[in-house]
C-alpha cells in the first residue's frame, strides 16, 4: 500500500486509541495486562504495551480514568483502571461525535466507491 | 518467584530508563508511573511464563513485544568532566565568535573611519556609505548569529543564514583585496581559500557553537 495510506492509518489509529481505551473501561474495571490483551485483539488497532501505558497515564492525569493497586496471588500487584465520572461524560461525547462524523463521512460515499 | 540474573535486571532498568526519557519528552503522561506500569507488566509476563530464572534474553524478548525504545534515545548520563569540557568548549566557541566575528571587525571598521590610515597609506576601503553598510554587515550578522546560538534548541532563521552568507561574501571580498596587497603567494592562497570552505567558516562556527550550547544545556 502507498506511504500516504500508511500515514493515514497511523493518524486514524492515534485518533481512536484513547476512545478504545475508554470504551474498554466502560462499566468495568480492568488491569493493565488484561487491558493490553483486550485491546491488542482489536483488529487494525496494532496496540503495544509501550503505547498503552503512556496513554493510560495521560488519561489518568487528565482525570478521565482512575487507578488502584490490588495484590494478586498469581503474580505482582495489579493496577486496576476504571472510568471516572468525567471520563464517562467524555466517552459519551466522544461516541456521539464519532457517530456523527461517521454518518457524515458515509453520506459522502458514492455507491461506486469500494 | 523467579530469580533474575544481573544482566536481565540491567536490561530491564536500561529499557525503563530509555522509556522514561521518551515519555518525559512527549509530555502529558507521568514518566515514573509509566515506568512502574511497564515493570509490573514485564513481571506479569514472567509470572505467566513461570520462568525459574529470568535471563537477559527473556527480558529482551518481552521488551521487544512491549515496543522497543530505540537505542539512540538513551539519555546518556553526562560525567562531570565531560560536562566541564562542554562548558569550556561552549565558552570558547562563544568567545571566539564574539571576538573574531564581532569585536575585531567593529574595531577595524571604527579605526579606519576615525583615522583613515588605510586610505592615506594604501587605498580607501570604505569609499561610500554603501561600502560602510557592507562592512558593518559582517559583525552585525555575526552578532545576530551569536545571539541566536546562545538559546539552546533555537534554529537559526532563514534570513540569518542569508545575512551570514552575504557577510561571508563581504569578508571574502576584503580578504581578497588585502590579500592581494600583502601576500606574496596570493594566487596560491586565494586558490586554497576559494576551494576550501573557509569563506563560509562563520556559518559553520555558528552551527558548531549552537550544537555545543544545545548539548551543554541538555546536560542534567
């Protein structure tokens, strides 16, 4: 595929990564390791741990998610993440915006376009 | 509980240090928190693998899955001697540019303007106001370059490069003028001068100085 398309994919991924994290944490707590495995399974997202942890930290600093440590019998202590009230509000707004954007973009799509 | 070899521990610490630098530079996230999260993640991977002994190879494999940090982004600790050397080099470069590029040309032009020594003995090097403007351009451009290079990370703007290029032309012109008078082997010297990069030496000096200042400023 062309370099332009590759760059475009990178930009799109960047744009939706935070949304995917917030969606994964919607209504359920999850710890880092588990979250990585969940998001890594999303096709096209190509998420690595090296990308996820700085994003989680950024979201926590922004007050959209909170974290708590819990001892685990299976290994090291686990850090559980969950959405804050502000995070939930932001997620709703992000979802609405993306739906609207998708709808708009879809309306521009000609039947011939693949 | 796994036993870590010392090289495995070293590899992990080195990775976390590099990552901390990278996260710190990108902003927004807490580098210490990210480092702690990554450490926990590596430990979790190792616990899942149930390794009795963790080797450097194991750590490298896990780290490459996490997303390796390029080696060149390692913020190398600067030794005090190196830091001192850099500070000396920075002062020398700064002083040289100021002395030979600004003070000396200003003194020379002022001396000629007040005494007219060269005009009376040899020829008039500043016969018109335009010549004066051109003569002053060299120290002025060098002074602006010196100021620009003093701010770490500051890239010289395009106009400054052009001004320095014009100043190089002026200084080369005067060098040729005086060289023809004073140098016995002027032809050979001029050939060497024009074929080498001397005419744009002050541009290189500016760049080198800027690099030294930047490196010195980056020292913790």
